[in-house]
C-alpha cells in the first residue's frame, strides 16, 4: 500500500439512523488503491450498513463521501456499479435460474457485431474466469444448483469481470472450505496488484492477519480505531470490538454423560454411508469434517429433513423418517447452518421468531399467555445480547449475526432433549461466541444431549466431550476430549483413520 497516493474512497462523519437505532455515528473511513482494509466489530456494530451506503443501497443521513477526490452521492446501487464498485454481500444476490456465465456477466454481456449477445464468447470468458478460481464446473449450470461456496466464487468472478476499482466483501468465507479460502485469498492478492481497493468484513480475526493491510474497528456504530494490521494483535482487536477483556474463551465444565438419547443406526443419505452415532444426556458430541464431508447432511437427515435409509431413535423411540414435525414433538431441535432457509420468518417480529417453536409452553385453555411469552423472549434477547430496538422489530431488519442469535434463542427456549447445532457461531462475533459456548455447556449440564457440527476445529475442540470426524460421508475417527489433538483430527478429516497412519487410509 502506498499511503502517499490519494485515497480512492474517503468517507467523513458518516451518519445513518434507523427508527430506534443509530447504526452509524460520525464514522470516518477511507480506502487506498491496492490495499485490503478490514472492517471488524460486534454483531450490529454497523459494518454492513457502511457497506450498503458505499454500494448505494442505503442513503446516508449525514457526512460526506468522495471517490477519487470528487464528491459522490449514490442514489441507487446502479450509481455505485457505474463507478465500478462491486459488493459481494453477506447474503448472496445471484439470480438462481440464470447460468454461471450469465450471472458473471449480468448487465454487461459481450456483444457480437450486430449488438446481439455473443453466447460463445460469454461462455468462453466465463469458463476462463471461473476456472481461474479452480472451480471446475460447466458455466452453463444454473447458479441455483451450486453450493453456497461455489456461488460465492461466482460473485467474485463477477467482480473481476467488472474490473472493479473497489470490491467489498461482507463475510466472504463463512461458507468456504479451507481450500476455497486459499483460492479466495489468492484472487484477493490478484485484485490488489491491479490497484483495486478491497474492503473486507469478517468475524474470523485470523483472516484479517492473512489478507488485510489495515483494520478498522467499529463498536456501536462508532469508529474506535484504524491501524495497520501489523501494529495490532488479536487481543487488541477483541478488546476494541467488545470494549472489555474477554476471558475464558471456551467455558467448559466436566461432563457426566447419562443414558443414550439420540441414536442413528446405519444411516445412509446422499453421500453418507452407514453412519452410526449416539448422543447421551449431558454430553456434547462434536462432529467435525471439512466442507463436503457430509456433516451438514447428517443434521438434516437426523431431523427428517433429508430422506435416508436406516433408523434414528430418540430415547429408544424411532423417529418418523421425513417428518421434522415428528422430530420436534419427540424432542429434537435443529439449528441449521443456513439461516435464510432455516425457518427465519423475515417479516415477523423478533419475539415471534424466538417463541415460534416453544409457543405451546405459553398456552393453556386455548389462550396464549402473551406476557409470559414476551418475558421469555426478552430474557433471551438479553442473555444472547441480541441487538434490537424492540421485541416487535421485524427480524429481517436485524444485522446478520443478530438474526442468527435469535434462531439460537428459539431452541434455547424450547429446551429440546437433543439439540443439533450446525455451525452455531457462523457470522457471530467473538463476544457472543463465548456466550453461546457457555449456553451449550450449561444446557448439557442440565441433561440435554447436544450434537454440534462445525467446520471450525478450535470450536469443536473447545466445546465437545467427544469428537467424531468424517471424511467423504464416512466416520474416520472418534476421540475423547483427552485423546483429541489437532493433528489427529486433521489426519482423520483428510481421510486417514483414527490413529492417523496413512497405511490405514480409507479407500475412496
Ligand atoms: N434496514 C434497517 N432497518 C432498521 N434497522 C436496521 C436496518 N439495517 C440495519 N439496521 C440496524 O442497524 C444496526 C447495524 O446493523 P449492521 O447490519 O450494519 O450490523 P453488522 O455490523 O453488519 O452486524 P453483523 O456482524 O451481525 O452482520 C443494527 O442494530 C441493525 O439492527
Ligand atoms: Mg453484517
């Protein structure tokens, strides 16, 4: 980064107010060509709001914004796109029915001599671009058929095709595998060389140290500090973000497992093959695997959401296959990794979203005790520090991480006998992560069985009593808390059996 040159983007005294919330208060932010400027902060700190102002989606209520020295006032996303500003959103905005190629070049298709779309050229260029990310997929595939990770890479290919001068990435790695993250980072380095400026939002602080040149910390809509990354350490970032010292990252107490609550026998679904697992009362079982290993499919199969062969028993009673309703009524809870598909009722209030499943707890004689319902919702909003102006706020207006926390609250309130949590802290800030770990621990202590699927190794190692590792739909290792080491788990996740000796590698 060359600080002597002028900033591409300069924002001064930016203010944005929503009913009941000051999302941004007198914020300064700037971006140089060829730098990666990371933006971090707790859930609801205002990161996405700043980005939406840069992208023309929101209009600021105060402050100034200049682009290459000249004042700008974006009235719509089209204005920002015209200035070659490309945002890869937290929620993807590809058109699912269009092909990869069409999505990459949406709005600027290559044209033939007579102004007609040159489809061959379109496909050729798309193949080249998409291929440069190591994505080996026919560019004519509809985007709706891709995995989230692949869609993300299409979004980034689109940014390249636009020859953007500013690229904004809002939590881009939340659904990527380590190999895909590497590809993303090398494309980021490529963007830097072309003197493009990159704004990088993430809750994964280790990523900041891998890709970013400078970092800005937001707290409660205010800019706390901007510094070169090299002059900071993780614990500084955490302190600036949460405004206090964070102790005890994984609050974990000794487990006393009781009787078997959940049992999967010979489960096969999709690429899952003959999967057997038990979860006992009072136990936290961690299921670890790299993306594509099948850990997320298991969550859905156990819940009856994906069809399977084999049997799932809850407290000895078989669950009806293909019936989430049956699973819930028998005492199973599921928080999936995908909050948008996951029963978030966007146009309903925060309260309704939290009390949705547990509603019968507040019902008697045909009445719902609204006061008890409100009280329970309020308690959970407080416990998980969900940032919302009121319980009546529509949940879709909450920040991404706070929506996720509300879904978590839903299951905490329901208190199922076995709770399946798939990527429970994806998109959640460091402070709230600790709170969620504490809650998982205390629920297990009260006798709940918890099954956690995560692609994050430190998380699994920090909270699980027993760790089951998967590779390509099969179990390749199982470790007690005492046995588990990072090396052993990684070896198992790479397809080597439990003791990590390559000669026992599982045949594909
Ligand atoms: N359209 C909106 N209407 C009302 N309030 C909003 C709207 N958009 C954002 N907010 C509020 O503004 C604040 C900042 O939200 P923002 O989405 O910018 O947070 P964030 O830093 O991106 O958080 P996260 O890490 O959870 O994604 C939050 O309190 C949020 O509820
Ligand atoms: Mg956000």
